[in-house]
């Protein structure tokens, strides 16, 4: 039993691994703390002042943002715009998802045609993803003007970038082993995609598409303000007319829609998983 | 004429990792060959070169009259459908039913479109059910594969490869994730397929005792080179130690 006192042999770099981990954690903590301080100083952020203004803001909102009779009479019009916005978001997301799926097949480790093509696919996806949809909208305003197409493409681009990346990861994670087996039976790439990749990754893919639909309904409101379309435009209109009670009805209806969509997509997720 | 011939095959991964060095051997129709060797010695690489999941760096492989390395896309398809493969982790499409997975074995024979939409003929379905019956999986035919036990999954893997009407079955550690009794069932099926259907089998095996029991020929490889090629009876204890490069006593196998 004297063996227990003997130190187990370790490779030379073992201790340094533990030290290094501790150091990493300490550095990360200090880094976050420093970031907070720096950003607080730079933005002149006064915590106390900020907190004090909260009650005032709440009172102001309670006084102005309550739908009145005039606002309620506008409800049918608001709802029609809301439905329009929701349908556009769904259409955009589905279009982007289909394009992203086939594009992502060129970017995965398992189904790619060549490593350099996969790298280009990832770069393109990163580019589309990292430009925020609002920025896309502003850029596209120059070419399309204030038009529904501007919003459509702005959402399309960012959704396409985001979904391409997640699809690549999903496919590599869940389909790699069956893809290999299907290739080994002599199946062609297209056969492998339809018999292996799609069945095994479909639930994850649908789940991501649902998530993007939720996100896009939210974003489309904001983009609508820029492009003067849909529910966002309506909000902007009422707001600028200082018709706050109608504007608040718009906000309330958006919130209800988003929550409803979320509940619905959670239901769908449960069924398909 | 051998059904499979390795001629001075070498494989180097990413220009650095030497996986195989100057491998030469021939396999004749109906043989049951087991490849044994330590982890990382190149067993999987040998199998993967045969159906071109991996491209060899040097040398040539002749299978069923084709020079694998010179095969174009269409020929690779021909080669692959004649060589079934079963995997340690089964590699089934878990979310599909057993019967769908078995029918995947026909994809190599189908036009692209009918494969994509999953259209199978009545004869193919009949054959699939026959194979399932032979492997004792009739009850499971419509179950999803993720509901099966490991041993059942591996039998589905065997069924899928039999659907290919292969001349050769490549088994990459078919029983490495299974308990002893499931392992025995799988090995008995493979041995039965080899004997009654005359399908040549090459199996990578971790367990030397299993290899000795089932194989008619053993190929031992160490660090990408063949160090033994012969019948199990002639594989001496010291040879096993040489293959596994370990001192006597370190190997836990109860062989002669
Ligand atoms: N895709 C790959 N890329 C780079 N190196 C690889 C690749 N596949 C295998 N290797 C290397 O080639 C060598 C042989 O690997 P191989 O998988 O053929 O061994 P093995 O005998 O099957 O091992 P195990 O018993 O662990 O499955 C190993 O050194 C491994 O690291
Ligand atoms: Mg292996």
C-alpha cells in the first residue's frame, strides 16, 4: 500500500495545463471587469442616475401608451399589416432556408466536393451573417428604394448566412456516419443527401427555421420602419403623428404575435423531435 | 484469380502520417480474412482503400477486375456496390425505419432519381424482408433504428450490405461496441454468410481470440506493415506479441 504515497508519473506539461487553466480563468474575469469599467467610463454611464429615471419612464409610458377607442378602431388595419409582415417573414425564411440547405452541402466536411470550395462557402456565409439585417436594409435602400423588396432581401441575406452556418454544423454533427455508409453502398451524392442527410438532420433543420421565423418577425418590424413597409411602417407613422395609443396597440399586437409564434413552434418542435 | 489484390500499397495522410507502407496481399473468393493489429496500425485504412473512401498514395488495388485507383466516378460506384461495408458504430440512418435502412443497400443499383425519391421494386422489398428474416429481424422491420439494441443495429448493417449482393464484405470492427453474446450472434451470421453465400469477408477485429476462432486466414499488421499472413493455426504466441509490440504477459488473451 506504499504505492499511494508515490506520485503518479505525469508527462512534463501536465502541471502547466492546470496552471494555465487557472490563469485563463483569472484573466477572463479581470478582462470582463475591465471591460465593464472602461465602457462605463467611456459612455459616462451613471448607474444611479440610470436607475432613478426608470420610474419616471414607466409612469410616462403608462400615461401615453394605452390603446384608446380610436386606436381600437384601427385594429383591423393593424392586423392586416401584421399578417402581411408575418407572411413575408415566413416566406423569406423558407426561401433562405432552402437556398442555405443546398449551399451548406458544399460546406460540410461530409458532403463537400472539395476543401477549397467548402472554405469559400464558409467565408460567404460568414459575410452574409455578420452584416446585420438592418445594415443590409440600409445598403439595399440605395438600390431598391423604400420597397418591400428591400426588406425581403435584407432579411434573406442575413437569414441565409446564419442558416448556412448552422446547417453546416448540424449536418456534420448528425449525418457524418450515415453519409459515409451510404457512399460506401455506391449511392450518388444526391441520393445520399435525400436518403441520409435530410432524414437525419431534418428535425434540427426545422427547429432552426422556426427559430429564424421568430427572429425575422421581430426584425421585420424594425426593417419595416426603414423601408416604410408592413407593420413597422405603421408603428412609425402613428409614432410620428404622436398617436401613441395607436402605436402601443401595434406594439402589443406584435408582442402577442411573437409569443403565439413561439408557442406554436415549440409545439411543432415537440412533435418532430 | 484473386478477387482482391493489394500491390505495394502505401498510404500517407496529409503528407505526414504514414498509415500503410508497401502492403501486398491477395484475397481469393470465399475466404474469411481477419486483420488484426494494435490501434492506429492501419486496419481501417486498408478497408477504406478498397472501396475508395480513402485514396491510396502509392501502389495499386485490383478488386473484381477493376484497378480501384484508376476508377472514375462511375466505376467507383460499380466497385462500391460490389463491396458491402459494416461499421463499428453501425452508421445507420437512425431516424429511418429498419426496412428503409436495409433498402439503402440498393441505391448503388438505381438511377439517381429513383434513388432520390426512394422508389424500390417489389422484388427488392421482398428480398429485403427475406434478409431480415434470415437475420431474425422480421419483428423489427418497421421500427425506427434508434429504438434498436446495438446487436440489432449491427444486424441491420449486415442486412444493408447483403442487399448490395456484394462479392466482398468489409467489416471494420463489427463487434467492438457489443457485449459478448451479441458479438457471437454477429460473428456467427458473418461466418454463415461467408460459408453458405460464398461471400468473401474481410474483418478488422480487436479480439485475437475471436479472429482465431472465425477466420480462415489472419493478417497481422503493425505500424502499417504486414508482419503475419497465414492460417490461424500457425499464429504463435510470440508472433501475436510481435504484432501487438507488447511484452509477454501484457496481452490479455487466452490463446494457446
Ligand atoms: N482521416 C485521417 N486523417 C489523418 N490521419 C488519419 C486519418 N485516418 C487515419 N489516420 C491515421 O492513420 C493511422 C492508421 O489509422 P487507422 O484508422 O487505419 O488505424 P486502425 O488500425 O484502424 O486503428 P483502430 O484500431 O484504433 O481503429 C493512424 O495513425 C491514424 O492516426
Ligand atoms: Mg479502425
